[in-house]
């Protein structure tokens, strides 16, 4: 049985996992994976638009948002295992993934180790590289600073790196909401996630094995996972498209949702053209049926 809505709770690996599930029953499934230390609400603008044509799911990674934390040491492979168990629990055999930054690290692992479960992948503001020794030390220092100064100060400092300078005048609501997401994440989860991020393994050597369509998006001013890294991933993934999002830094989906959504829609329309035409006979809206028929006609 499928539940629809914004704050659904299900049990995965003995933890309560919170998620949003919207869109037509038989439509292709797109699962969104948030960045660190944020939560599923960062995808609000993508869910709003894509739910017309896709079954759109955004969930809270353990220790984030409204999901339980559990007692196991955090790691990217633990998060990846949670994702696969979450799909099993919801009865989803195949989906497309869209992961931003830490969400992208999880998505890359999921696709590399379970290729049969995925139709396509969107890598947003992310990287296949592991942390350098310097970056690891920096993360450990951040943990110390959080112990000393608390999560609120950490949230204030973080937003300065996540957003492009111009977003501080044009995207005040988004900055406020990201600061709140960080403030509402507990200290233990933030520190355990920082350890998990610092210990993550590189996945670059596996990129050439990926044989599903991949869209790579990156904010032009992203300093955390810069456009050059996206360019390197694009060169190594056979069926990949790279698009640099203007007026955005690390949170490109929130800083320029119009351009980001436009890219997502074009990409998924291409990936699911065949399947969606079939599903027009199983309950999608008349507008989406017309859109896909039009697409087919235009492609000849
Ligand atoms: C994120 O947005 O998920 C983080 O910036 C990832 C990282 O620090 O490596």
C-alpha cells in the first residue's frame, strides 16, 4: 500500500525514516537525496514541479530532518544501504536518483553497487573524490568548533559557504530555511556525519562502469564541489550531460530552481519518454499525456 503526503514515516533498518511521496501512482519514480546537514525540505521546489508527471520521493537520511538517528556509526555505505532498504520497503524495484553533494556521494555508491535498481542519475554539486588529508583535518577541527561554539554558530558560518554572494540579497528566504535546517539537526548527527564524510571512499575509478543516463548539474560559483570536478566526472561517465547553473553556488537547486528544474524536466522526459507514453494509459494527467505525445511527434 502506498501513502501519499509530506511527512510519512516508515520503518527501515529498525529506524523511523521520514519521507515525502507525491505524484501519480504508476509514474516513473524519482528519489531525491539531500545534502549535509540538511533535510528533504530542500527539494520543495523540485517536488512541486516534478510531481505532475513523476512519483517523487524525498526522504530524510538517518540523523537528519525527522528521521531517527540510530546507534550505528555513520558512513556513506550505511546511508546507501538505508536507501536500498527504503526502496525495498516501499516496493520500488527501479527509480531515478537525484542527489546533491552528500546525497550525490550516496547516489554514486547506490548506482555503482546496485546498477540494476536505477534508470538514471542526477549528480548535483557533488564529487567522486575522497577528502584530501587537509580536508579531513579541517572536518575534525569543525567538530571541535561545534563542541565549543554550538550548532547555531556552525549554521551561521555554513550558509556563508553554501550560497553565492548574490543569493544573500536575492534568496533570503532560502538562506533562512537552510540555516534553520542546520540548527534543527542535532549536534551528534552533524559530528557523526562529518566523520562519515571525511572517511568516504573515492568512486572516480568506477565512473566508467556507469551505463545509465547521467545529468551533472553544478552551480557556477560552487566552491565546495567546484565545476571542474563536475567536468572531470562528465568526461568519465559515458552517457552524461553537464550543465552549469548560473547565479548559484553549492545549493544550486535552491538558488536557481527555475534553471535546475528545467534541466531536470528535460532530462527525465528523455529518460522516460518510452515508459511515460505507456503510462499515459494508466492514469497520468491529460496535460502530461499531451506533452509526451507531442514530444514523440517532435522527435521524428
Ligand atoms: C554537502 O552539502 O552535503 C556537503 O557540503 C558535503 C561535503 O562537505 O563534502
